[in-house]
């Protein structure tokens, strides 16, 4: 906790004034809110999987589509089958929970990136080459070897969590 206190000790006197404490508290409440939102989203994805796996421990392609629709991802047929191909690690049409979570993380990331370019909220974007390259770099991982563990490892090793917390701090 001390590093956070130092971060909010704006006058660097080694103590926290009431205003500095309020700023730190505001930051910690934002972190708590983000964490709770992530837990809720994970629960929704896990529940969509559980509702359709029927005790098998995996989903077949049709189940994946139903689960994605329940979560709020409505893809056309070519896009759906393309993304399924990428996340079906064993190429048997069976998606374990970690495959399904990886797929959902990818789709949510793609949606977030798309929405950042769809400023008019029309469901369409136009990208120049630079923007396309930027979008391509936003997904630096190979989906064929993409797992939840690999995703979390890449987040922590690349410092994305630290940067996200830093951005929250800057907003404060």
C-alpha cells in the first residue's frame, strides 16, 4: 500500500493530507470497480459455457454460437466460422472453457477496438493503412496458441495492467 501512498503524496512530505487521502481513495474505488466488472464479465462467460456444455466439458460449434449470442456477440456465418477455426486449438470442433474464454476475450477486444474507430456509432468504419496496421498490432498474439493463461501472462509481462491502473490514476 505504501507505493500508492507515495504516489498520492503530492507535496512529497512523507504524510498524507486529507485531500491527498481523498485522491488515493478515489483511485482505489476505481480499481475496485474495474475489478468487480471484470469478475462479473467472467461469470457471465462461464455461465454461458456451463448452460450449454451438458456435462461434456466442451461446447460444439452450434453451442458456441448460442453462447456467444447469449453474451451479446452476433456474428455473421463467415466471421463466426473464421473465429472458431482460430480458437479451436485441436481442430475437432470442441471448445473447452479456456478456448471459449479466449474467444470471448478476443471478440470483446475486437469490439472495443472497432468501437474506438466507429465514432458515429453506425456499425461501420473506414481505415487507412496506418489505422489498419495499428489495429493489427492491437492483437499481437497468435490465436492458435492463445490460452487464458497465455493471455494473462502477456498482460502481466507487458505491463498492461500497470498501464491501465496508471491511466485510472491519471483520470483521478
